[in-house]
């Protein structure tokens, strides 16, 4: 990725990848891609190699084509990067200097050779543990609900058997 | 002659009928451990640990699945240079080689393709072919065994490897969720079954300290452990994953179920395919019981003796379920002919206990996996079948023969004046489980012949639980008559998706 693109991507305040089911490809400000936040469901259709249709209005200059965007995809979908591919919109090929309105294809590419620093690996672990502790507390609360439901059911059963129908 | 007047026989009958309720009661006791599963989590002993992982995928005509599963592995949030995928092609006759060629071009040295020219010997044989290659090199520090249709979530592998930081841990698995993209009714039953058997039950086994089986769809071993258990999968049983799980614990290493993360797998979408899978699993468990005959009800180093005894009781209550159900039914019918009021009283007590146990297991399992609960809530309460539920509810709630059964009979007869023969209804209630099992076999038979709707209706009335029990009976029968141990492959269409 070029330095210019990196810089503009940063300026664009791309959303954090942790925000599942949402992807912000860019903003008008960075001069590259204009998009609203686009919903992506975590399904096999978001797997690498598949082309996703992103609805909305787009203006994509030719220089953005084939460029790799990093960190703009939902982690829940297992995607870390993507590449904009020219797609036909209303019979017209996107990627020219003229704006296209309609649907753009987003080719999700595989991440290969990604390297994590030791610090990043520790950070991943810590965030996992924090997340699991939170979900563990929630799990306990839900299990106590199950216990309460069962106790209430036993009381209902006892009362129902004592009533003369 | 009144059976009740013969104390020994009466006592024996009561004992055997109570034994019939024991699997449900043991399951209830087991599930009461669920709220404690967080407290006994192994998280405290885990650490940031990212070993070099060799992922072994056996594939036999899995061209429709492997692209998605390998690509998902390439997307793991895990150092890419520390994951290497070995796909062992068990002489596939479909276009697996072409798909692999494409993947090899795309992912380069991160994917290794091993092809056997002579295949069809089963999953274990294919896995062993891959292990021989992996263990001949020093590279791998851990081995992940998975199925070709399994899709990993980005965080799953690292959430599993962190437990291997504890040298006492030999193997780790995670929650394998039903992820078929189709909205088929059978998939929803299977999804709920997995919520019970994995999301809930395996967490309780973490508390007990002994796991019965880490699913072969996502089983991670440290290299030391895998070499200690022989460096290969035992091919003498049909349950290779259960074998490695129990062997690991027998040799003194812990086995952890990581419930906070999951992978997605495609499960059978036809009754015939499901039946063959369950018969294979049940036969595998029978074989495993024999292989580890000397370790049952014995001490182990991985957990305390009382916990191990509790685990063994659960194992045998599930293994012997067909016999327990048959003996309890026979005793109840026998008691009905000799002393009907006593038989009815026992039926009421066991229904009361059974219903309470079921309500708890149902709610606890649904709340253990809320996502599956949203998907399978109509199937979940119907798991035992509508008729079983009607019998058990009416027996538990009413002092006379069930209100619901009574009214159902009136409705069927079409007469408001018709009085159902209460005694015969009692007998029907006692015999129902013995009737339900052949009915589920009939549903499978009809489903194999592509009959629409009727199989679903039969399962709805007879119960998914009865289907599993019938498959277990079939497994016992095959084992007793020494049927061939063939590997019935579960056909996968590749329709699995992250999120189901």
C-alpha cells in the first residue's frame, strides 16, 4: 500500500474492525471512495475469494482500483483486508473517472504472511481474556435464570397437583 | 397374585423402574454443575501462547467444502507463519485435486497437499498418513485435527492454543456448532442437540475434570501429548476422537473444552445420513468401552476419584440407555399386569422427576447458547417428541390418567361421549418408548425414499431423542453380531457458513 493511501486511509477514520457486521470502506474526504456504512453479515458470502455487492452510491476513481484496504472489515467475518475490483454497474464498467451509481463489487482477498509483533500477540490474548471474563459473568447470570425457572416450575407442579380440578 | 405381595420381586421391579429414570436424573445432576463452569475455567492457567500448528484435514470427496474451510484457516487472527495446513486427500474421485491446485497457488507454502492413491480406509487411516509426514519433521509444535467442512472463526485457534501454555494440558477443543446454511428442520434439531451435548454438557465435564470426547472436528493436541499417545490414531475403533481424548487423560494430561469460541460444521441434512453417523458414533463408544475396560471406575491423576466415578456413571448411563429403557419398560408393563395402581404411582413419580429434569436441562442448554436458542426454539421442547411430552406432562400433573391423553383420544375418536379405556391408555403410556423407536426408523426409511413431510411429522410426534436411542439400539445390534466396521462417510454439500 502506498504511503499516500495509508495516510489518507488514516485520515478517513476508518471504523475499527471489531465492529461486527459493519464496514466503512472510506469517506468522501479521503478522495478515494465514498460510502455509507455497509452491513455485511458474517456468513460464507464474506469469505475470501467471494465477491460481495455493496449497495449505495459510489464514486471510485481508477487509481483506487486494485488497492488493498486494511482494517476496515469485520473480524466476525474472518476478513482482514479487501481489494476493490472493477465491477459492471448498469452495463458500465466502474473505475473510470466518471462516477457510478449502483453496486460495486468488493473482492475480499486473503491475508497472507501477516506478521504480529510480540506486543500485538500479548494484546490479543489480553483482550480475549477480558472478553471471556465478561461473557463468563453473563453466562452465569443466564444459568441462574435457568435455575430460577426450574424452581418456579417445581412450585407450579406441586401446586397444580394439590388443586382439585 | 399380587406382585406387591412378593417383597423381593416388588423391590426389584421398583429398583429397575427407578433405574429407568436414572439417565435423566444423572443428566440433571450433571447440568447443575453448569453455573460453576465459569469458576472452574482453565483461563487462570492459560497464557499468550502461539505455537507452530500443523492443521490436518482428512478429505474424501470434499471438493465442495475444502476451499471455504482452508480459506477460513488462512484468515485466522494468528501469526500466519505459524499455521500450516496439511490436506490429506484420501484418493478422492471428485475434483478435489483441482481445487487444491488453485489453493496451493493462492496460499503458497502455507498449504501442503498430500494425496493417497489407495483410500477408503476411513478417517483414522487418512489422518495417520498426514501425521507420519508431520511428525517426521521438527516444525510442528501442536497438531490440530479438523474435518474438511469445518469453518474456523478468526479468534478460535488462539483461544485454543492459550491453554497449551499449561504443560499439564494435552488437548483442547471448542464448541462445534451446526452451521448449515439451509433452514432444514433436521438441522435445527441437530443444532439444539449440540447446544445440549457441547455448549452445556462439555462445560460441565470441565467442572468434573474429565472429558468423554473432544470432537474430531476441532481437536488440538500439543506435540508432546500426541507423541505420547502413540503419534497416530487408533484404527481399531470407529471413534478416533474419543480414543485420543480418553487416552490423553489416561496418560495424565488434562483435556480442556473451550466453550467461549466455536467453529461451524455442516451436519447431516437427511435422516438416513444422520442415522448412519449416530450408529457409527454409538458403535465407536461401545468399542471404546472395551478398549479402556481397565480404566472405568478407577482412579485417575487428572481429577478426583468421586468426580471420576460420577463421570463413569454418566458414561455408562448413556451407553446402556437402550437396555435401561427396555428393562424399565418391561418392569413397568409387568407391574401393570400384577399391580396396576403401584405401576401407575411409579410412573407418576418418575414422570414428575423426569419433567423437572427436562425443564432444567432444556432451559440451561438454551441459555448456554442463545444464538441456537433463537434458531431452534420450536424444536427444543419437542426433542422428546410430542406424545412423550403429553404423557409425561399429564402423568406429572394429574392424579388420574392424563388429561391431555384423555382429550386427545376423545378428539381422535370424534365423539365427545367417548370414554377412553384408562387402563389401556396406561399401557400405551408405559410402552410408548418401545413404539416410538420403530416409528423413527420408519421416518428414516421414508426419508431415504424422498417422501416429503411425513418423516418430519413422525419425528415431531415420536421425538428426535427416540431416533438417537433407536440408532444406539442398532449400533448395539451390529456390534453383537459383529457387523463390518465400515466407515460410512457423512455426505457434505459445502453449504456451511459462519453464523449458520
